[in-house]
């Protein structure tokens, strides 16, 4: 019985990258929901952290699938969140 290593690695990479994408979606939606229901202030470190880490997860998944519009959108999203994080630390 011959095992196709490249097919196995592609399948494993797909699962791992998909996990990053799912984390990203959950993190961004969680940040939005927490702020919408006044459970987390948008000028809070954790709000920025959830948006940055979530966008990184979506970027990883989008890059893997060559979904460049999503990559660009999330790079912009990270830029906005980094500016917000900088404002938090400057205060």
C-alpha cells in the first residue's frame, strides 16, 4: 500500500488553514457582538486584539485559497485595528 504524502500534506494544510479562517471569523464576530451589546468598549485592548488576530486568521485562509479581495480587506482591517491599538497605548 502506497501513501501519497503530498496529498496527505495538502489535506492537513487545508484543515489547519481552515481552522485559522474559522478562528478569524469567530474572533471578529465576537468583537463586534461584544461591542454591540456594550460588553466590550471599542477602545479596549481586547477589542483591537480580537480584530487583529481574527483578520490574521482570515488572511491565512484567504491567502491559501488565493481569495485576494479578502486578503486586502483584512489587511486594511488590521491597519485600522493597529491605529486603534496605538491610540489605546498612547493614552
